[in-house]
C-alpha cells in the first residue's frame, strides 16, 4: 500500500471549498428519478444527463473535487465519443466508482439489510483502477426502526463489510469512501439519530482498525444528526450542526483527512445550511464537506427534464448548487445568496 499516494487523493477529495458529486445512482434509482420527470430512462438518456453535468465546466472545475460513478457510466462515452471519465479528468475532478452491489435482506433480522459485493471485489477494483477510478464508495444502510432497531447483527455485519471493502480498496491503491448511512426515514427524534449514529460509527471504526485500514487514506461519508422525516419534533440548523459535530468528534479520529456528508433526503437548502453551520463552528480536526447526490442534482434534473434545449439552464442550476455547497464547505454561505439566484 502506498499510503502517501492514498492520502494525497483523500486530501484532494476534501480540498477546501470543494466536495464530491454523487452521480452513482444504480439503473433502478436513476429510473425512479427520471420517471418523476416523465423522462424515459435509457442508456442514451442516462448518458446525456450525466454528460450535461460533467460538461458544466465552471461548477466542475471550481467546486467539485470528485465524481462517484456507476459501473455503466465509468465505461460510457460522451456523444462525441470522448470517454466520460476523460471529461471529468479535464475539469480537474477525480473519477470514483460505486463498488457495492446494493442491499439484501439480512437473515433473521426483519426489516434490516446488509450491503453485498465483496466477492470478486479485488478483481473489480483492479479493473476500475484501469478505467481511471481513484476512489471508491460502499454504502451501508441502517434503519432506525420503531421497535428497537437497528439490531446488533445489522450494525456489526455492515461495519465488517465496510471494513473488508476499505482494506481491499487500499490494497489495490484506491481510496475508500466509507459510508455508513443511518436513514432519516421514520419518526424518531434527533437524539435517537445521534444515539444510533454514534453506535454505528464506533462499530465501523473498530472494524476498520481490526481490518488494518489506514485512516489517513480514507474518507468518511456519514449522515448528519437529523430527526426522522416523520418526526413531529423538528431541529434547528444550529441543533443539527452541534449534535452532528459532537457525535463525529466522539467517534472519528483526527487521522481521517475528511468527512463528506451524504444529503439523505434533506432539502437542497437544508443540506447546504447544515454544512455551512458546521464549518462556521470553528476549528475541526478534519475537512468537512459534501458528497451529495440528491441535494446537488434535484434542481438540475428538474431544469433539464430530458430536453437538449434545457441543457444550459440545467447547467446553471447545477452550477448554483455546486457553488452554494462549495461556500458551505468553507462556512461562507448565506441564505440570501439563494434568494438572489431564484
Ligand atoms: P444523497 O446525497 O442523495 O443521500 O446521495 C448520496 C449517496 O451517494 C448515497 O449513497
């Protein structure tokens, strides 16, 4: 393992004022997004949409440090025949790849899932490296249920899989994004989210240690501490920022170069405001930025709606969200910047 090289890539992924574009929706997930816009999901429409994002030169070169791709996309060419990976590299951003194979029901743990994809992973990582991937992503999913969920079995099995994946990545010269996502579905309050997030992070870092993962060569992609979507008890921006940082400081060693949050179903502006508030709270032991899927793409997707005539408007919408989140990663975002653009 060349840890200096891994650390350099990890540091670039969380460079000040930049964050990661999660464009790694599986074919099923992007179909759902396109369905809601009335756009047919085909190999070509998926290519056109993602090409539109990667050709947003201003957004990509100023605010995006890396792009997480899906298997189909890392092999795909733009309409003019240029590999999409080359378009990304030209902007200065790093190409990355989602390598997990999604979730399956966890036996004897009703309602809970385990992320699969370890079999053959070493070989797939070597191939992806050849295709230009500098980093990878694996997402574990933890549901905060009404009746005592998550179970120990679910938390431990997912932490173990994340750590096995991360070790394989580092051994193959690829920086792992370690993503243990505590879902914001459900009616639990913010304190229950904090409690579960703390447990999940403790288990994850213990598994990373036992699997000999070098913390300097990874990026953590956690959820923020937020109330469940159906919780009647809402939390202010300041409360989310404070509670999220408290749990991260208690669980994430300073050797980790950066934390890049998922948006997880927060609105675009909430995701930006929360990130900004954390970065305003003063000196943190790691860089704190975004690795957003929905919170970066909802606006450009809507503006695009499958029409080539809308490409410029969609790129403006993407540029705006990228800039807002780039500012939030520096603690320099202001709500009235949103109003001005609207
Ligand atoms: P969201 O920001 O939409 O949660 O997506 C990030 C991601 O990559 C989930 O795995």
